[in-house]
């Protein structure tokens, strides 16, 4: 957080660690993005491959969400949000 070459910080993890990273980073004039308390998320980019919707649905619902690694959050970047109807359709098959 203190190195001058670091311009921004992106953090996913516990509340305590995230609050520390946010305070330390912003205190040093850096942009900080923190997703606190999150787990098992996916980031979908606009150039996601064919089959990504099915993979996401399987990761979230393939074992009725009971796996410790079951997907619990998805972040869509830009036009990737247009995949949402396809993901919902895939999820309904589980």
C-alpha cells in the first residue's frame, strides 16, 4: 500500500483486512476497490468464450450450491452483462 509505483489496489477478502487496505491505500492517495466478505466470485469480460454461461451456471448450481467452492457472485464487465439471460436459462436447467 505504501509503494509509490502502486497506483491502485483491488482487494477481495475479509472485512478486517479490507478495511485496513482501504484506509492505508486511500491514506496514500491510491484508488482502492474492495469487495469485503465476498467469496467464490467470477469476473466475466466482454470477450468471454462460448460456453461461459453454461460454465457459470454449473459452478453455481452444479451441486445444488453445496460445494465449498460454489460460485456465489458474478461481476460483469461492460457488454458482458448481455450474457445474463443466457446464464439464467442455463441455471434453470439445474
